[in-house]
């Protein structure tokens, strides 16, 4: 099936006239695979991340060299200050992050001290909203929070200049703790800015857009924590080292990121408009999918019509060795959804505490977590 195991030889010792239902055989197989996966998970948890990465330094260096010269700077590779030492230590409870695109939604998140890291999504926020949000986080009484900027999904050469000027990225640098990088161009920009004398050293989380579908691919970026790819199934995740990974517990998954502007093709170009525009596409099953047009960066994203919600999958997530989860609220831009947002935040908190979560009555999907990619 979708597990990491394969069968070479089977020996049967049975008497005559014996009948065993196929369902019983399948149940035996599932129990055997489950016990072997649990044994491997326990073994992996004992092995330190340092030893895992150090044995692959030479191969990682060779692979990293292949991604040089992909952006506006001359080198892309791992940086000295981020690495296994900054990955999350194993804990009993899942550590939580929240990703927001509006200061009003942020104010709701700040009521929950369990959310120790906040991602401010620059797809949805201009510099004014970003600075307002940073100020709110710094003034919050419920504990210290890490502040990360989630950079745009697409960064062209002209966008780099816009990011550094209109957003004053170089001045925001000292106000945040890290960056979520969504493409190699942003990784190159980060490397260039980080090398400037006197720059504060920021942590980095790589988005799932940067390929992390297997352990060998992850070694290209072996010093960086990353966002777990939503197309990976539970069986595939159990065969990998996920100590540096962060899973999206809740959020609308992007189905397509396109520079073929739906707004321009159907209405008119909205370039220069500060707020994003929203259209809807209807598929053959009459499901409406949001198409959000980000005129500031000149691209649009088509989102799944249902949110992915893994909040009731606590035991299975822990069996994969996942230590951190993220709640993505960027498509919740209206305070009319206050009750819904509070319910989402509460569900993730219960999950992080190891408690059972009931999502019945909420229309959502588990994505590829159980069924994989067909």
C-alpha cells in the first residue's frame, strides 16, 4: 500500500481445509505494519537531529551547489546561524503557530498564549498593517511571541525592489524574529541582506513550495526548518525525519498560483490597488473556489473550496514525529467569522494539549493526509 514496507517472501504453515477471510488477513497486515512503524518512530525519536544532518554534510553541500545563481544574488545555500540547533525540541505537546493577514484577526489570536509564533502574510498586508500588527504583538501581555514575515509566493526582480522600498524590509528586519520564504528568489534575497554588516540574524522557515517531499530533497536545505508539504500522506511522513517540519493544521490550501490574471482577463487590470480582489470559480461539481487576486504582487491564487483541518488527527500527527502545527487564517478577513475563528483556534489548542478534538459538524477535508496523492 502507501506504507514504507515491501514484502519479499511469505511462508505459510496451515492445515487442510482452512479458510481465513480476506478481512482478517488485511487486519493482521495492518496491525503488523502499525507495530513496525511505531518501533521505527520510537527509534527515530532517540536519534538526535544533529547526528542525522552531520552524516549528510558532504552530500548536502554538493546538492546545495546545484541551486546557486537562481536569484538576483550570487549564492544560495544554508546559513551558519540556522540549523538543527534551532529546530524544535521534542515536547509532549504540539507547539502552535498562527498565520494572519489582518490586524483584527491577529487581535483574536493574541488572546491565546499557546500561539507562540505569528506569521504576518505580506500577500494580504501592506506596510501599515504589518507595522500595526508588530506593535500589537509586542504590546500583548500574554507572553512573548515570535514574529515572522511570510513573504510573497512570487518574487520578481522588480518585486524585490518594491519589497525593500515600499515595505522598508531592511528597517522591518530588526522588528521581527524570522522570515517564511516561499521561493528560491527570496532565499537568495535573504542571503544577500543577511551578509550586510551589523544585520540582526533572523531565523528562517521554508514554505512547502520549496520541495521537501523526501529526506534527500530536505538535505538541500538541511539547515532550515520547513513547512510540511500538504501532499504527503501519513504513511510517507512516518518514513521521514520530520523534526524540523511544521504542519498546517488548518487552512485553505492553494490549488494554483498563476500570473494569468483572472481579474484582468474578465474585468480590468487592478494594478496599484492596495486591497486584494476576490472572484469565484465553479467546478463541474458546482463547488465554488475563491480566486484571490494580489494586485500588489501581480498574481492570483485559486484556493480549495474546503479548508484542510487536521485538528482531530493528533495521535497520527504525533506518530509522524511532528512537533509544530500552524493555523492559517489568512482567508478569514471578516470579523463576521469571529465565532468560526475562535472555534478553529480552540480546536488547535485542544490538539496541542493532547486532548481529543471533535470536528463533526464542520465542513472540511483531511486533504492527502490519509489517502495520499492518487
